[in-house]
C-alpha cells in the first residue's frame, strides 16, 4: 500500500513537470511580439515632378509615437500609394521624400 502511494506521488510529479515543460516550450517570446512605436506622417503627392514617390511636407505627425497595429489609417480606397510613413523619431527637416519600410498604403479597389 505504501509502495502504491509512493508510485502515485512520483507519477504526479512527472506529470506536473511535463505540464510545466510543455507550457514553457510553447510560450511566445515577448520581445518578438512587441512592435516599435513610430511617428506617422501623411504622404503628399501634389508635386509629382520633384517627388514622384510622394513626400512629407508637414511638420506634425498625424499619429505621435503610435504602434502600427493601433494606427487607424486615413487612407481612402483606390490605389496602392503610401498614405502614411512611419519613422523611429520625429522628422526635423521638410520636405522629406524618404521611403521607409514602415508605411501604410491605400487599399486597392
């Protein structure tokens, strides 16, 4: 009887460690899931001769230090041009024609 209790206790410990190990193996790394907050500026296309890919002419970001998943896009449907571009820090000189990896495009029809 005492042997059964010991075996039951050992089995319970093995199951508990297995659950802890399984849970930690599938836990996502918080560093990989976080997105960097950006300064988002509206892109203008009113000077296609000098800036065919658009440019930023305003000194104030539309969204100040907002994450891409939380940015509510002001883009209208109709083409795939950039309507917002995000930067790691505020832009200090204008106009700015920098193409960045962080951008939100107008959705196509």
